[in-house]
């Protein structure tokens, strides 16, 4: 239930150290989980900027999201396990 097709959306912005750290975590987790990362800079889309300005980085799979305050290696791995096929 709630499983997706292996696409992880990663909402970010330039010059964001935390975003860079989370991207590295995602790349490490790609060694164990099959998924593609679709990275989107929130400043290139007005709706994304409005939705995620105070939350980035955000990782989204389907309609489920994990935002900056909840992201750690452990929570990110659990999120991927729960929501990827």
C-alpha cells in the first residue's frame, strides 16, 4: 500500500548546505534501493517556492513528504523502505 514507481522528488535550492547533505544521503541510499532522483530547485517554480520555502530540503515520494526537520539518515531510509517498490 502506498508504494511508488521508484521516483524520489528532491526539492532544494542553491547554496543550501543541508540540501547538499541530504542529496548525499539519497545518493548513498541509491546503492541499496532502486530509485531515481528528480531534483527541483524551488526558485525555478513559483508554486514550489510558495509550498516549500520554509521546509527545504524536502523529499517526496508520491504524495508523501519528508521535510528538513524530520530528515536524518535513519528517517530517510525508513521513508524509502515504506514508500518505494
